[in-house]
């Protein structure tokens, strides 16, 4: 049971990484990326919005642009949960 949960958490971490990378690719060049991004947005946007609302991990850079650390917070949280699953099971 623990290995199954850990595997699902690994899939979530991989999906989060793909979600983060797909944000840097212009969807007009690759329509397949837009379909993948739409699917991943349905999964990760609620989680990332929850983190943004609770922790506000958005920093304004000197250039006037904003840098959002919520994917990093979610990534670290998933890794910690995965390690706890290994310890418990």
C-alpha cells in the first residue's frame, strides 16, 4: 500500500515538473503542449492557488516582474509527504 501511494506521489511530482516546464513554451508553436497544459492545469491550479492564498510565495523582482515560488513549495511538500509515506508504511 505504501509503495502505491509513493508511486502516485512520484507521478504528481513528475506532472508538476512538466506543468512548470510547459509554462515556458509558447502554445502557439506547439498545440500538443496546450492540450497537456490544459489537463495539468485542472490538477495543479487548485493546489497552487491554495498555496498562494495561504503562504503568498510571490516575490516582486527588481525588474518589476513577479516570481512565484508556489510550485517549489508544492514540490517540496510532495517530497516530504512521500518520505513520510515510506516511514509509515
